[in-house]
C-alpha cells in the first residue's frame, strides 16, 4: 500500500495491492482501514480504473463514495475517484 498527502494536500491511497493467492481474505479492507487511520479527521481519496470492479466494491464496502471520473488517462478505461469523508473515518 502507498498513501501520502500529495493529492491537493489531501491523503490519497495511490496503490493497494494484494497478491492473487491472498485475495478475498479481508487483507485489502484491512490495509485500506489502516491507511484511513493514518489520516484521522480529514477526507481520504483513492481511485481505480472503471474496469477494476473488485477495487470499486472494496472502496464502497469500506465507506468510500464515488466523487468523480477522469477520461483519457488510460484510453477506453476511465479513472474513477473515491472519497471517504471524515464522519465515516471517525466511526471506523
């Protein structure tokens, strides 16, 4: 997992990777919750390609909500952005 505050001075989870043999065991959610805990009381952002439905489900079950999309980063596969608002971060 890679996260920092370089996204318009907000926390951003840039990379969250679980090896194929360890997926679907809650590790992604645990890493995402850890990232959120590093930045209490502020919005946390992340993104994934539209084609990555597994990441989208992970973000949504973790309380993130869709907040935008950018075309033309990867042609034919828009980048979908998510945010976790502070009130959700505080309740985790």
